[in-house]
C-alpha cells in the first residue's frame, strides 16, 4: 500500500510540474489569458487534473511565478558556488537569467500578481537570497578588479531582464547569445566607454526583484 501511495504522489507531482511548465510556455507565447484547456493539452493531462491542482487561473499564475523565482534562486546559488571567482559567477548568472527570459515572463505575470496576490514569507525569503547573492557577486567582482567600478547591483537587475527582438525566421537563440556576450564584454573593468548617468544601487535591485503590491484596503 505504501508503494502505491508513493507512486500516486510521484504521479501527482509530475502532473503538477508538467502543468506549470506548460503554463509558463504558453504565457510567454500567448499571454496569461490563454485558455486553461490549452494549458492542459500542452501538459498532456486532462482538464480535471489541472483544476484539481489549480482551482483557478490565479493559483496557476502564482505557481508559475513561484517556479520562476525558485529557478532564479537555484541559478544564483549554483553560479556562486561552482564558478572559480565572482566575475565568472556573475557572467553565468546573467547568461542564465537571459536564457530564462526574465524580461518577458514578469511583464506578463506581474500586473496580475500586483493586483491580486500578497507575497508570502517563502517568496520573500527566495527574493532575499537572490538579492544577497547578486550583491556578493558585484562587490567581489569589483574588489577583484574584474567588474567596472561604475556598475551597481541595480544595473545587474536591469541586465537580468534583457530581451532581444528578432524577426520571424531568424535564429533567436544565437542572436541572444551574441547580445549577451557583447553586454558582458561591456561590464569588464577595462571597458573604455563611460556610462551616462549614475549607477543603480541596492535599492534599485530590491525594487526589480520584489513584487510591488498595492496598499491594503
């Protein structure tokens, strides 16, 4: 009996993961108003299975937002722990952030999250982990003389959301990779061109990572 229950839990978890992954893909492709029946078809599950896991669109939106943030936490921690120095960790983190299309998904999710959801303690903790890791990367990379001194952590938050338009029929992935490498080259300490304005600081970073919510009524 225990083995059967464990198998059922594994199936339920797998179905949930399939639904969230399908929803993220479709939200990116078509927006958050895509029919939930289409999400179920993309996930390869029945509509009833979807509604058992997510009773309404809001629940699914929150799950996609949470999963995106969880992946960002994993990326930040893995980059910091596995790379030989802060500069390479920062480069890996930015490449991964762009590959996750952070510049597209929040723009589609955030208006809904802002209006309907309240940030739970688990989301707050995950955001703090990302913020703390980005701060360490920036400070250490500058102390090592690898990252230019006029870059602030808020600038990194801007670069995390980089998105490039490419006409239909072109190689989007290759174009993004080229733009990211151009961007990273410009972050090096020996980059020659001065930047306009002033660097964006820790408060700006926190503003980009946090979900801004309306005041409680």
